[in-house]
């Protein structure tokens, strides 16, 4: 008995049908389990299963994988700032429960290398603290880079007012286009080197900086 499997990509309007017989049935667990896309593709493409598809297998796999390419990284340790230049945030923590595939640390943990081409939403925060006393007032800034190129929609700057131990969290969010092998980075800059990156003790699980990547296309 021949059955028809309809796969509809609502985002793209692509619709195609595949036919397979009873010997090629797939279980729900096989289709929905994490990292099972390859098994799904292999099952559909084996022994005459795929009959009239219009999309290459690699493209189909990319569509099915798109929602899984997310990652979350943190900086936990305080970072004493020594200059007023742009500096890379060195990350020290991978949040495994909020990370799938698509991104890997570079050699010194200051960037993340992509294994795909597409559009990525980048978002996170960096926490600054005035350790220079009540007389210090300073601008603080954060930006994201793709390789060495600054992302226009991922620039943020605020002023840390005169106040000993004053804290300021800068939040950033935007999108970037990446290719295979690109490196995503986050940089900070301060007007006065007495400002450092430091978390607030008010929180139960404080963080100095965070960054989240989510492939959206």
C-alpha cells in the first residue's frame, strides 16, 4: 500500500510530496529526536522512497536544521580593564542546556566560528562597574563583529555617571549575515580604565557578560 507524505514549508511556500511503502515507515521518535535529521533524510532517500522531490537533499536538511542552531555563552569572572581601546570579551562558560550546534569557540575563546551560512540574531549584555571612585564619569560601549567588520545594528553606548561602585548593564541585540567559517565576536570599550567588567552581587547567579546566537534564516 502506497502512502503519501506531504512536507510543507510554510515560510517559503515550498510544497512537495514523497511516496513510500509500508517497509519505509518512520517512527515519531526517529523523526523528532535531537540530531535525527540525518536519519530522517536517509530513510526517505533509500530504496526508492523519494520519487518526485524538487529540492536537493542537502537543502532539505538545511531547512530542517535551521531551528536548532542556537548557542548561549557567558563571562562569569570579573575582568579588570587596563586600557581605553576596543577589547574582545573573553568568554569562559558554555551554557550546554541552551546550545545545540553551529558555533564553536575560536582558539582563545574570544569568538565563535560558524559552520553554516545564513542570518543570525545576536543578543546579550555586558555589565560595567565604576571602581575609580565618585569622581569618575565615563562612556562605556559594546559592539559585535563578524570577523573584523563591525555590525551597524549591534552598537550600544551609555554614560556611567559619577558614583563610586556605580553599575551599568549594556544590552545589545541585532542581526548579522554569516558564511561558513566566519567568527562572531563581542567587544567592549570604556572612556576610563578605572571602569571594569563586573557582575552585581544582587543577583543569585550573577554574570559579567552574556551572548546568545540564534540562526533565523
